[in-house]
């Protein structure tokens, strides 16, 4: 199908001058190939855009094209950025600076086992949910447990690391358990470590429920909905967040976190209907160095913790952890001036990536201005895919290349 589409479009330009034809064909071929790889054979931007707009406007969630019985919760619709970002104004989570595992499920096939994971127990599969790829756990029995396939085996977690993922809460009984050890090698809990439970009744618990806290009433939402989970470990200190709320902080964790395993389950308790348990956008990153320390050492702050909607310059709410810290830093040190610089990976059209990086840098600058930073203390620039810091042949390399830099001027 990919070759047929490219040949058909090539025929449209038989009468065009060679230089113009070559440039246009290069862009169109690259775009068509991307769409063909994603099994979108309608081929033309207009048709794809309409499909995406239609997905956003649906009134029920779908998994692999089938509407769920409780499909009321859709991704955020037309909310303004202020309405979305303002509740995150005190969010203080800063992700690690080097991504060591990244899975945004790009290119995964529905119904297959996720390619970057290994199965410990139960059954999971890739699914398409409201137009996005997700990992779906079963609701039968006690759910399922998976672990990421890492380049380094054994004890691969550094002394400082962060974990992030989105979880879907289809009901109050949806629960996700994060083990800080490889449950595939041993079911026995290592001395000093405990499992982290998130989601059940919109709460977090650690140490078998001894440390437990529910989201404040102002942050609770009706089911079903997505939530962002963020976990930070710094030598001994453990912090656990759901969306903008830090719910648990343990200053001295006993034991050595060595690996990651994730379990998903929905405890039905007599409910009827389909209650999906799903995760997406999983990332593990190394490091937890203070932003000012990075600035003093390198003369710049490099972060991949400022995230945007795919192919857009719209900030994701979890970006506010880094942005809040930048605002704090600039308020404490009024002599600092930054060049805010956007970078992308190499996926997609080169010129589009250049424009996207410029727009994203401008979005970050404008957000900082809205938060009280004088505009004359910043300039914004975009470099597209031209200055990679890692290869673009792996999800982790691409994640490290998709970054924002705050460079001293």
C-alpha cells in the first residue's frame, strides 16, 4: 500500500520542474510513509485530520473500535491551557535528566504483546483506546504483571531515578502496583522495600497500607479518567505523586530499589460491564540533580521533562514540575537570562520539526512570562532535529533528543 500511494502521488508532479518536484516529493513521501506505517491508508492530511477531530469529538471511549459500557471519560476536550495548567502551579516533580527506558507504544499492533516488555504473570495486550495505543491488563482473576526489557539486566536502577506513566481508572477498584524489584526473578519482597499501590479509590499506599493517602477532594474526578503517576527516588527519599498532588514522601526508605515491575488489575466486586485497566507513556529516567546545580555546572539546564502533545506545541500538565522550578530559580536569581531552545527527534519532516521546535520554545517562554518572568530576560529558538544528543534509533534516544534547553545568555 505504501508504494502504491507514493507512486500515485509522484504522478501528480510529472510536469513540474525537477527541483520543485524533488523537494515536494521528498516531503510527501516521508509523510505518506509515516501514515502508511501507522496503518492509515487514507493517505491525505485532510482525511487524517478529520479522523483525528472526529475522535476528539466522540462521546464514548472505545477499545479497538468497540465502545465500552462505561465509556464516559474522554481525554480533555477544549479546555483552555490556563484551566488545565493552573491546578499544577505547585507541582514540584522534576524528572531525571537521562531517559533509560521509554515506551510511548508507537508502532505497536493491536492484540499483540507489547514489544518492550516481558510477562511475569497473567495476560496483557496492546489495544487502541480513543485513538491512542495503550497496554491493557485483563480484569479476570488477579490481573497481570509485566516488567520492561532493559539493556542492562539485574540491578539497573541508579541511586537517583524517576518513574512516570499514565494510568486509567475505570472505576474505584482499578489498581496498579509498582514493585521496585524484579518480580519475575523472585516473588519474595526484598528486605526494606515495599510495593507502591496507586489508583484504588484515587489514593496511594506504601508499606502494605501503613502509609496511605487519598487525593484531596478538590483533585478527585468522576470515573472513568486518566491520571499521571510520578515516582521520584533520591538515594533514600521516595516521593509519589498522582497528577499535581504529592501524596507520599518517605525520607528514609530501607532497602535497595533494583528494578521495576508493574501489575494492573480491576477488582470487579460484582460489577457488570467492561472496566478496562490500562497504562501508557511509561518512562524511567536517571538522575535527580537540582536545576540550579545543573546550571552552575554546565551553564544550561537540559530537560526532557517538558512534554507536549504529539506533533503540537501544547504543554502537557506534567511539564509544570520543571517549569515551576525554572520560575523559582529565575525569581531567586534575577541576574539570570535564558535562551529557551526547543529540540525534536528525527521522526517526521525536517522543516516541520524545525517549525515545531520553534513553536514549543515560544510556548515555554510565553508560559514563563504568564507566570511573572519578564519577557526581556528570555529569547526563544528552535533547532528542530539538527542537534541530537543521542541516536534516533531507539525510543530512549528519541526521548532524550526531544528536549528543551535553558541556555545562559
